[in-house]
């Protein structure tokens, strides 16, 4: 298929609706190849850079001068700090506060990516499972490493449920290990599925508005207004869930109880 | 002397006046509260949270089966025992998925006495 035909298919001809999956397409902005790997700077990478830059500028600018009575922007920064600090303290305990910088960065990054995705014509990085899986896999490996580092080989006891007859143990340990291995996948699938499903829905209903025109387009338009609000809530909620589950996994590794 | 007494009287009068105004304000606030219908801002939020919980439970179950299947498939490929391990690990994966769902549901439970019970879900009654 040549490029023009693809473009036409993506935006739909006069008869067909636009392709709702077109928004998830990865485009190479600066083609690049390192050691035989395709390391092009893509639109996905661009939005990650934008998110990281925005968070950095926001936190630095908001806390510039750091007044005792905070300005509006400063109190936003302070609220997000306290929100995550309380989350870590409640779920991991005070011993978990040394991991606070990571959790805070993680939450702000996912939140910024989700919220940037809500802007028209932008790209939602978290709607790609490879991105969310890379984040979740890193968390999983790091948390497991912390568990072994804190408890040594005794961390393996985490997979042995208490108060179970010895006959059942081999079976239950295997089930516990599988249950542990599902963590990175369920963490990444949840974020990716929520973001992709929501954005696909928005695009589909957006296409309905255009297709039904001035006469019938108002009903899907009204739905879209409400659904956009819900999507913003989901964008926040999923960033929150991602961070809080990281806290829970960290707590398991540090204190070893389910 | 007279001036000081006057001042005290004046202060008392101001106090009374102030209290009267405060009462009036309280009445007006009460009226305004009564006039506007009771709004529940938690509704949309709780609905969003419920949706999130439902999706979370669903993914836990599906992912458990998926991970079990992938492990079984990998073992079969490595050992050439197809489809023995695939079947075994699909079942174990389902068990792990259900275990995950139960743990997740338990963590979602409201920390308080269940209806018809005097103990919270985490308490033991023996």
C-alpha cells in the first residue's frame, strides 16, 4: 500500500468512518539506528520528553523561592508531594520513605503522559503496552531485588503460605509463584487497556458526530462531553493505581506479608 | 472615670451587636443551606472507582490464566513435552488468577463490620 492510500484509509474516504486506531500509530520523527537496532526518535519519545520537561519545569518553577505562605502554583506542587508522601507512608510505612523519590517520579510521569494524551492531536504514550510493560517490568525486577537484598534467601518464604499441610505445599508454592509473576503483566495491562479503550471510544464517537452531521450529531456530542470528563478521571485514577500498586508490591518486599 | 465606664458600656454594646449580627448570619446560612438541594459530589467519583475496581478484578483473572499458559507453552517448547505442561500450567494459572482476584477483593473490602456481623472482614472470631 502506498503512503497516500494509507493516509486516505486512515482519515476515511467520503463513505467510511475514520480509523479509530490511527491515533496510536508510531511515527518516526528522526530516523536513527544504533548497533543494528531501530532507535528512531518517534512521536512516542517526543511526548515522553515533553512530559518529563513539563514536570521538571513545573516543580522547579512552582517551588522557586519557596514561600512560607504558598502561592497557588506552589500549593499545587506541595499537594502533589503530600499526596504521594502520604500514600507511601500509609502503604509502605516510614521505612518506605527512602523510595519516595521513585514513586513520586513514577506517578508524575504516568499522570503527565495520561493527561497529555487527553489533548486533541496529541499522542498517548501509555496506550502502548510495550511502554507500560517496560515500566512494570522494571518495578517488578527492582522490587524483587529489594526483597532478596533485605531478606536474603529468606525472601523465598514469601511464596510459602502459612498453615498449610506439607502435602499441599508443592502445588500451592507453584500457584503463589505464578501469582507473583502475574504482577508486571496485570500492572501494565490495566494501564494500557484503560487508556487505549478510552481513546478508541472517544475517536469512534467523534466520528459519529461528524457522520451524523448537524441533525443527529448532538446526541453523540453530548455523550462525548461527559465521556471526556470520565476519561480525565480515568487518566488520573490509573496513574494513582499504578503508583499505589507499586507501593503495595514494595511493602510486600520490605515486610513480607500479603 | 466616666470615660472608662462609657468605654466598657460601649464595648458591651458592641459585643451584643456583634453577637446579634452573628446570629443573623447563621440564620441566613441555614436558610441558604435549606433552600439548595442536597448535592452528592461523591457520586461520579465513586462510580469511576467502582469501574476501576471491576476492570482490576477482570484483568487479574485473565492475566493469571495468560501467564500460566505462557509458562506452560515455554516449558513444552524447551522440553518437547507438548501439550502436557501447557495443560497443567493453564490450570495452575487459573488457580493463581482466582487467588489474585480473592486477594484484590479482600483488599478492596471496607474496613468495618459486615452487615449482620459484629466483626470486620479481617478479624477472627475464635
